[in-house]
C-alpha cells in the first residue's frame, strides 16, 4: 500500500468542491491505489457548511481517505501538502470593478503563496482554479520564492475540454479521438482556442474538415464565452465540469498525459514570443510529474494576433497588481 499524500482544497464548502472532493476521495485524481489525506480550507464564516461537507465525505466510507481535517486558514491547512487545489476566491460583487476584483484576490493569493512557501511539502504542485486564475497564480507564485514557478499552474483545462467536446460534437467523433486541440493565453474571453494542429484518430488532420467561418465566428466565441452561456441556461456557474477539469489537470500533471496535448496555464519562458513571467496557457505534454511546452507549432497570422491579444490582457492584469507583488521575486531569480 502506498503512503497517503496530503491534498489541500480551498473553497472546500463551495460548488466546485462539492463535486471535486468526492472524485478525489474516490481515487479519480491520483489513482485507485493512492490513499489521500484531505485538508479542507475555508473562510471562518463557511466552517459550519464545511463541517456538513466533511460529514458527507465520511458517510461515503471511501477506502482511500485516510484522514480529513478542516482549517480556517492556509498556514494550518497547507501543512505538509503534496497537492493544492486552490478553488476558493473572492467573487465579483455588485459594483466591483475589475481592478477591485484583482486586488481582492491578490490579497488572498498572496497569503496562500506565503503559506505554501512556509509549510507545504517542497515538491508541492499547486493548481489555481479561483478567478482571475492566471493572475492569481502569478501572485501565488511570486509570494512563494522558495518554490519553483513551475510548481504552480492556472487552470485552463476546462476551456481545453470544452474546445475538444464541442469540436468532437461538430465533427461527429468522440472527443477522445481528437488530439492537438489547445487553448492559448488567459482563462477569460480573450483566450485563443486553436484547432489548427488537431488530429482525428491520430493521423487525419481535423482542420481540413472545419469550416473557417464556423471556426472564427461560431466556435471561437462559443468557447471564449462558454462560462457565461452555462450561467445563462443553468442559472449557476460551471461546477461539475470545472471539478472534472481540475481533476484532469492534476491527474495528467502528476501521472502523465500519455502523449496527449493538454492546455495548462504555466509560467511563460518566452516560448512562441510570449512575454516571460506571466502565467499563460500553452499546449503541453506531461510525463514523470512535470510538463513540457510543445515547441515548433506553426502559428498563422490570425493565431498570432489572437495570442497577442490575450497576452496583452494578462500583461495589463499584471500591471494592475504589480504594486502588490514582492520586490524579490521568483521571476527576477529566473531572469
Ligand atoms: P463558490 O462561491 O460556490 O465557492 C467558493 C468558496 O470559496 C466559498 O465557499 C467561499 O467561502 C470560499 N472562499 C472564498 N475565499 C476563500 C479563501 N480566502 N480561502 C478559502 N476559501 C475561500 O464558487 P465556485 O462555483 O466553487 O467557484 C470557485 C471559483 O472557481 C470562482 O472564482 C470561479 O470563478 C472559479 N472558476 C474557475 C474556472 C476555471 O476554469 N479556471 C471554472 C469555473 C469557476
């Protein structure tokens, strides 16, 4: 029997976690032979609700769950963790400007970065789900100078899964028969879903079957605004699909993507001319617990302009929180 690994989940009493926790506990993230200890983190006002969630986890009698602890602060909740699923974030309230939202979350993720830096296992892998995910991830990483920036990711896997699901449906193939689809940039309506390198069943190029007008005028805005479309129909934001994406992301990062292309919001190393030091979604493959950006993809003029636009948005988000970033940073160490 393997030793249990410690997994922290923030926002553990929220909607996404209500799907995510039960999937992790069932072994869907790290495998059916990997015991887990769940360290659930919430804000003090949500601790009662969290207790109820923990009771339900207990009532499932999951054999892989070797412990559950509840915490109202990250310095306790992140102690010794191997994986951090950072779902909790401050939602946009009425009248709140984008800059206010960025700042409110900067405070949360700065504290969580410091906590990871101090108390997490040195090999921790942290995934930021809470929005604005890419910039939250930047703040998190910059506040954890003793951890490597590659130990942090922003979740763009939901956009990736949406891009595959909707394209598969259009082409009449199972999404698992598609590979090479990816999403570049920010988890926001500027993201660029790219199907130019997609293959069907490993060889046939999918792009020859895709109508350009449909791709640019229907598919792309649909992926970019899918979150809003879900809210419009369901009256609530994506929860089960977000939980599945978080699970897929961490599963592949930890155990490998089997050669498949996956989209991950990772620290830019300047690949494809993207500014260094921002968390930008790139096409990656995962193996042996780490990821590699797929290099050498040909990007046409349309793609380049789409990639630039989403990069510019991330740079403007970074500028809005720059005053909150510590001076001595992981980025400056890297350069
Ligand atoms: P929710 O509002 O149901 O739950 C959020 C939970 O986080 C609440 O229980 C709240 O008390 C908790 N929380 C807030 N601040 C916290 C802190 N500092 N520490 C610990 N917990 C904290 O929201 P839901 O639906 O679960 O979504 C969570 C986040 O995920 C949102 O920011 C949402 O925008 C984002 N999201 C991201 C997606 C992505 O693809 N990256 C997709 C869907 C949602």
